[in-house]
C-alpha cells in the first residue's frame, strides 16, 4: 500500500516524507497519462455539459472522505464525495473517485488511510461545508478518531467505513482509489442523503 501511494505522489510531483517499502519501481517517476480521449484534430464525441446532464439522472448517496492530520498539514483532511461504492467482499474493498486537481487528495494519499462517512438525510449542510475548497472544513464539526486508522469519524453519521489505501488507478481526469476495509459500523438509523440532478433529496418508500 505505502509503495503504491509513494509512486502516485512521485508521479504527481508531490513531496512525501514517508519511507517507501522496498519496490523495484520506487525510484522511477511514472509519466502522467494523457487525459484527452481524442486527438486535437478530432471532435469530442460527448460534450461536458451533455455528459453531466445525462449522468445526473443517476441518483447516488453522499459521503465525506476524511483522513487524519499529517506532519505540517495543519489539521485533518476531508472532502465531500458522491462517487463512492463497494467493490469486493473477499477481501473487503471499497472505492471512491477523486479529481486529479484535488488539493485534499495528496494529504489523504500521504496519510495512507481514510474513513468514509456516509451522510444521512439531514446532513446536507454538513456535505456543503466539506465541498468548499480552501475553507476550514472541520470548523464546528464534532468528530472522533476512527478505531482502526484514526481518521476523523464525524458525529451522527448513520454509517462509516475505516480503510487503508490498497491501490490507486488513473481514470482520465480522476483517480480511482481502492481502500481495504479495516473496520466499519452503522450506529445510526434514518434515511440516507441522496444526490440527484444537482439537488439533495431523501428516500421515500
């Protein structure tokens, strides 16, 4: 896991103070993949606005991904994440996607661990606070260390999944992060927070 994250940080040009595990590729700088799906002289098959409009019809849950503070980071890291899913039962794996331009992701990568906080229907404001770039996202937010990794576990969330980074893959302008589940729980009850066509909503049976 550590070698995977170190290779990512080196390929992204981000410094890291973590000592990598022995790896024959640990001294290699991996090239950034080309983010374009078409050549400059080709027409893009799908426009960005159309892509967002159509894919916005897929309703999803909403999470906040958090990681503990590292040396010199000034505090814990976190961001609102819609693109989260379970991946494997054996071994227990989950995945989330994050933009390659994210300023929060390098801090999570350096930590090597994260906690997925699944939000409830009444936590739309909490989600918005973690979606703002450059702000103190944890201001006024009560939390405690998760049991396995020490990542911030936000109070009153209906469920959480505590993970170590298992792998990181490139996916166009995003990264696909795979986490191995170390602990999890569902202490709360109630409806989930849903996101559909740019708006929050709730499940109605």
